[in-house]
């Protein structure tokens, strides 16, 4: 009997989509205005889902305060008010698309959460574009 | 060829998280400010999903007016403007966590809906914390 | 390793729910005020989901600009500011319920998108009633 | 010491923007796709504001249940699931723009509310276009 | 040249609307289900507005971090996860209607903010009922 | 008899809050993490309000398509996917706080709109922080 709880969080960051091994023209044709050399940015809104069984003693799947703190440490403190390309080592060689950011977040949370839980990540890059990754 | 329709509803309630067999100190350490002896409360926002096949004659999966009325009778009239711990028999011995409330709602709806349908429940305890239960 | 990206869009349309082979009384008893002979209407809000694998070169599942344009051509230009019963051939004989509109949209998008992708459609008829179709 | 309370409501309707004394070409050039002869429609979302002084005895500005019922009778039952051009006498000669609908709603509510209150109306025609009228 | 900045916050609380000097029947007839003797509750969502002139040196009207902290100390820590009737001295003799809660919040913030600023408070008791107080 | 219509728009941008004539330590103490030298960014959500009298012939205050296009040209094309500090001349010497961005937008729109209208600008820097400027 599985159930899933969700917690929202958010961070603001600058980024640029491009490949170093492509010239400006190619980057522009593939990534459009997202390849602006001086960066642009987003308010990323995050929903983390945790699936598993309810603890009979507490009626909790997981303590939401604990989940909130893990998200704060692993995601908000790592990514908030940062330049994803310049400040985050994971994106030195990898394009910070919303797909890749979602996978990075999932990996960081998966690593800190009890293996009995399933983890999912929904990440809004804008109110109109978002991504879901479940591992 | 399955399809799922969703209907939103809402109710407001007071509750307290605690176990009678634990002392105040233990309740506080596990449930934090949610164990305030005088209760606190929430606007619960509910999304009920019904999955199945479309009726060829009407183009409906289910008559949404009928679904709205079932939710009103089984959920809103039962839980709205109540103290979950004191007024709802199901929570006399069970902690009214969002997980347990979602399961109670699912059970009550499942009982009233045609068995050909699958039922899911998404319950927001706050705009930032929510739960999904699918049976 | 599958991931899903989502793009929102919207269109406004008039419609009426009824069957030509039923008299007014029967239409009224089944479809209620939705069978008003002079039509009523909605702001339909759409979320299109595309699932598949990330392109290693770009970090994209699909170019969101391309997806935006396909939705614009196949859904917005086809349905926006229309009377679904009178202006859309698909609904000459089929009731324009939200279920049938979602399936029509899914079919039109499925037809234009690379077969390596899975497609899902979430359609809000009102902020309180919506439907999900995944094929 | 003035304070303002607000109540939300909603209705769905079809409409068409045009002038009978203009030909199709002129209507099209002024009203664009909103002049589609077969109508289109919207989910209108309404916020009604009432300003005045608090009743010391109850702590209410106005009983929100009473306000809810007045909005239901004067707005929802009058406009919901209607064709504004064909079913609503006020729009037989007047264009049902969001501006004119807001004024009609304000007039109907003003007429039913105690003259000691100030009344304001915010009407969303879509989530992106809305109007405020305060008399 | 005045400008207004806004900051959102939130708290969850239980309350009951009633007058001690009225019997149950009268309380029920005036306050309806809001007078449930065992309380009910809400997620209160708050928007605080501060009006004044921009500081030329920083480009800020007010440091939003400072505003966030004042709201946290004066509102969230005072009201969150509380029973408004039992835990908050201001409501020992005064009904905790949304109107009175908004005025209490305004008074507490006004007291801590520089007198050069104008202060406004918007308080959502539910997503459908809210109040604005500007002093 | 004045009425106000509103239109939403949005743009994404990178920025940094700092003064060139202050050292890093002072910038950090005043602007906190917003002074990150490598920038961060936001999805700016905009609501433009236009007040005036209704045109009796059309029932419009202003043609919303025209307003949409003016916002697109003056705001979205000027600011979207830009680094506000590096790409926008107005912010070469002025800090791109939400207050200053709102005033810049107001000035650009005021300049293009008929002087018979009043103009207001509401700008969300995040879903939790926003500003209103009315000239």
C-alpha cells in the first residue's frame, strides 16, 4: 500500500545554454535566445515526491520537516542565487537544461534519502515549461 | 483505452498530531509544533481522479455533477469545519496526518463509486505540502 | 532512463453538450445546463507532456520551441476562438466533452511528433474540472 | 477605519464581439477572432470587494455567506452556462466585452447591497486578461 | 514618487467564531458552521505591502530580507500553529474573524516599521475569501 | 466613470545587485546573495493596468491585442533572456532592483500609450516578492 508525499521548494539562478565546442552561430541556431553569452535566469520551482509505506506509529510516510531540511541543504543551498554554468561544478561540462538540472537534483536527493523510498522530481523552469524525472 | 477525469473540492478543519500513549515531551519531539495541544488548522484542497473508459453515448467517463455530489456528501459534509481529532470517529485512535486523511477520503469515495473505476486522491494540506494516494 | 517535459498552452472556445437523436428533455436531463441550445464556453488550459530520452549533445529531450510551435499549429490555431460543435469537423457527430477534446488533441499531436516519444495531454475545462489522456 | 473583504465566484459563458451595424469585414478588423460568428467562450473568474466598517458585535464587515448567496443569485444564476449575446437581455444592443460585463455585474450587485458599502468588481476573462470596476 | 513592494508569508491556525455572551443557538444562527465548539482551521496566506520612496543609493524601497524577518517575528512566530481563540491574548475577548486578524497583523507590523512607510495587509482565510486593510 | 483593464506578460533575465563604488564586502553586507558576482536570475511576471473611459462604439477601454503588442515590443523584446546589468543600457549605472525595473517598464509603456490613459505596473520578481508602480 504505497502513498506519495510532496514538498515544494524554490531557487533562483542564472544560466546559459551552449556548447563550448560549437561556434556562436551554431549555438544560436540550436539554443536560440537561451544561448545569450551574458546569461539569463529563472525562478525554479521544485516539487519533490517521496513514495513508500506509512509508519504506523506516527502516521507519517516521512517527517516533512526532515524532508524540507534535506531539500534545503542539497538543493536550495547548492543552487540558489547561483550562476549554474560558472558556480556549479556539475555544469562545467554539461549543459544546464531543465532536464539536466532535474536529474542533478534527483541524484543529490536520492543519495541522502533512505533507500526504501522512491523519489521523484518535478522542476518548473518557468510557469509554462517543466520537467518530471523519476530515476 | 483509459482516461482520467479530475474534480477539485475543499474543506477547512482543525487537527493536532500526537499519540495519547506518549508524553508531551515525546509528542513535541516527534510532531513539533503540529502537536500544539490547542490544535491548529488547514484549508485542505482536494483533487479526486476517476479512471476508466468513456461512455460512447455521452462522451463522459462519469457525470461530473454526480462526482461533485458524491465528493460533497462523502468528504465535504463529513470533514468541513470540523475538528478532525474530536469530531471524526475515524481519528479517535488514528493520527490525522495528511497521509491518513487521504486514505480515509479514498476509502469513503471508493465505497460509493462503481467498481469499474479506478480512484485517486491528491490532498493539499498546505500549498507546499501534499499527498497522493491511489489505493 | 526516461524523462518527461511539459509545455502549457491555451485556447478559448464555445460548445454545447447534446445528442441530435435525443429530444431537448432528454438532453437536459443528461447534460444539464451544458446542453443550453445557444452554447456556453470555456478557457481551456492545456499541458502537453513528452517522454523519452535526453539527447546527449544538447541536453534536451525535445526543443521546447519546436514543441511550442507544434502545439500552436495543431491545437491553438485549430481550436482557439471557435465553436467546437459548429466550426470543428471532428465534433459534427461527436460530443465535445473534455474527454473527447483531450483525445482529439492527443491524436493531432501524436501524428506530428516523432514516434520515439510518448505523449500525454492534460486539459483543464475549468480550474476545477480536468482530464488526463495518455493514449 | 475602512476595510475590504473579497469573495470569489465563477461562471462559464459563450459570447461574440461585433456590431450589427458593421459588416463582417469591419467587425473582423476591429474585433479580430473575437468576432467569430459562431461564438467562442470563457471561464469568467470573479472577485467581488465590499468596503465599509466592521460590525463590532460580530467582527464581520458583512456575513460572507450572505455575500456568497447574493453573488450566486445576481451573477452566477444570471450568467452561468449562457450565451451572453443571445440569452442576456442587457447584451442585445451592447457588446459583451469584459468591460461591459464587469459594469453589468457591478450594477446588479450594487442594487442588492446595503448603500453603506462600497462595491468593486474584478473580472478575469482569461487568466491573462482582466478588468477592475469600482463604480 | 511613491512605489509599493509586497512580500508573501503564511501561517496555519485553528479558530472558532462565537460570542461568550450568546447561547449556542444564537452563535450558530449568526456564525453558522464557523462556530463549531471544537474549532476548525485555515492556511492563512498573507501579503504585506510597504509604500514609500526608493533609496537612491541601493535602489530598494526597503530591504526585503529585513521585511521578511519582521513578518516572521511579528506574524508567523506569533500566530503559526496556534489556536487563535485560546493561544492568542488579543482574541480572548475579540472574535478572530479574518477582518480582526488582518487588523491585528497590521498593528503589529506598523509598530515595527519606520513611520515613513505606509503599510497594507491582504489576508487570505481561504483561496476564496480574503480581506485588505490599509490602516 | 473610470475602469481599468489588465494584461499579463513575462520575461526571464539574469541580474546582480551591487554598486561599483562599493567593495565586495560592503556589497555582500547590503545585497546579500543577490550580489553574487556571477549573477543569478528570475522569471519576471508582469501585469500592466490601463485606466480610462470605455469607447462607446466598441465597448473596449483599449484593444487588448494592441496592448499585448506594445508590451511585447517595449518590454518582452527589450528585457527577455537578457543580463539586465550587461545588456540593458538603463542599468549600466543603476541597480536592477525590482523597483527600478518596474519604473523602467512604466516609463517605456507610458511613452507609447495615449496620454488619456493612466498606467500601472505590477512586477513579480518571484512568486513571493513583487512591486507596484503607478507613476
